[in-house]
């Protein structure tokens, strides 16, 4: 891959993704797969006048060893220095860049019961810090190829060619063109227009149907607001949280989902795959989950806490989108969720509530915003999906027909 194009991608992540500000601290979270590209991102952050850039590396084989040999008590402990670090993040609000490249099967065989118990121990301690940063900081999730991931996406190819092909797919779907910033300005404007139209309808519920058996109705908050593309933090800084992104999304009202929905793509959850699954909802709660692959893992995810069984997001993505039309199954939620309509179990987004800037998180949750330690997207869109909106005035408006926008 040409270094000039990789440099454009690094610049896009820093300038258009997190939009690093002068004298701002930057945190980069990455696996060990592409150190040279991480170096480019660090340099671009400094060129954007970052005060300090810290890289935190991850390595799946070490995660497996920690889980194997540490006790649940040790895994779930939050040490004083870790709390001090969280407090520092609340004070300085660093820009956070997450570079995904992990193996979709990299944590297969890990003791999920142990991991779950450890997360349930640490979450109540870390949650107050997360809530204090909610909507105040900038963050961006992007991706770089890992060898194992590339081989999963392009099986049968030699490793170097698979990595090159995955680089090409990532850069194409991330709109790394001759002028990436201009391409993203136009894309953000298009998503904003679609969200404006959806908001004008004053949607109170969405009814999803598809030939695979999906028949689900999801209710919306009266104060709900569709979002897509560029975000703006409470500090007034514009940023793009996902590169790439194709979705218009909203957080539904907790307790208002009835029916069954079927997955249309595999879900990579904590380094393991869940595939060919369905979830049935009653009174907003997932009451039954079945899967051909990873059913135990799926039910463990839904049982992480009380809110994990409720929906936190409804996102609309047409089949006529760059990622879907590429024909590539990425086995990575950042990409696969932007190839199809999807739902998310768990935490909802406060910024999908009107005038959220003047509301506390507690007030947003009282309105029906779901709260949870997880937020896990799963793909449900297909070329037979129809979605109808029931509006505040009782009118029914088609939103999707045969997998694409109906307007």
C-alpha cells in the first residue's frame, strides 16, 4: 500500500475523525498489527498541535493468558492508580482513537464466565467516570488490517496479499480519495439531510419485516432525535465517531419492542463469533435468543446486566451503500454494521434526545434511554427488509422498501 495514501488516512482520522485540538491530549488504542501506521497517526496528532500522545497496545494472546491464570477477583479489581487515571481523563478529556485490527476468532475458547464476572465487578467502579465524560469528549473508531483478520476475510489467499486487499477495502469504504476531507464533508451533509427528514416525521414506532421471518415493532421516545455522520461534543468540537459510517440512528424507548428479529451477518463479540441467530422481544426485553453458532455466548451477552436485554439503538443503512456493495463480509462490526440496518442491545445514546445538552443523564434515562455496561450492534438488514414508521399523527410512512430508502 502506498505510504502517501496511508498518510492521508492517518490525517483523516486525526483531523476529521477525532478533530484533535491544540494542546489536547490524545489516547490511541491499537493492536500490534500495524505499528508503522500507528506511528503515522501519532505524528499527525502532533502536527495537529496535540500536547501529548499516548499509545496503549493490546494483544489477544496475552488477554487469554490473563483470563486463564488470574483469579476473578484480580481480573475485576480496579486499582487506585486506575481510578486516578480515569479521573485524569475526566479532567483533561483526551481525544480517543481506537484502531481495530483484532482476529475475529482471537479469543475463541476463553472462559467467558470468568470474563463476565470480572467485568461485572469493575463496571460499577468505572461507570461514574464514563458517565462524567459522556458526550464531552471526541472519539473515533477506525481500522487497520491484522494478518489473522485479513485471512478470515480473504481465506485461501497468501497472507501478504490478504492484508493488501483488506487495506484496499478499508481505505475505499473510508472514502480515502484524492480529497478525503471533502468527500467526508459531502457524505456528512447527505446523512444530515436524511436525519432532518426522519426527524420531521415525528416517528413514534418502527415496524420491521423481512422474508427471513423478522417481524418486530420498536417504540420511540417522544423526544427522540435521529443522528448520523458528524457529531459535536458538549465542548463544541465537531468529530466523526466512526470511520466509515453509513447510518442514521436513534435510541428507542426502553420497554417498547415486540416481536422477533433475525440476524443477517455474523456478530464478532469479544473475539468470538455468533452467527445465524434470532432474538424475541416482549415488553421491550429480549426473552429468547437462539443461535446456530455461539448461542451460549449470545445469552451471556444478553445477561451482562439488567439493561443488556433491552435495545439501545436502531440504525438504518441501505443495501445501496459502499460496504454492502463491496460484497465483503468483514467479520467486524465497524464495517458490517455499515452494510446493513442494525439494532444494538444495551446502552443508548443521550445525544439522540432533543435538547440533551440541557438534561442530565438521569433525566434522559427517566425518559426511556436504556443504560447498560454493553452496547453491541447486530445486523438485521437484507434485500427483503421493509420498514414502516408510525408517526405522532397516526400516519404510516414507508422508510425502507426491499432493503433501501423509500424516500
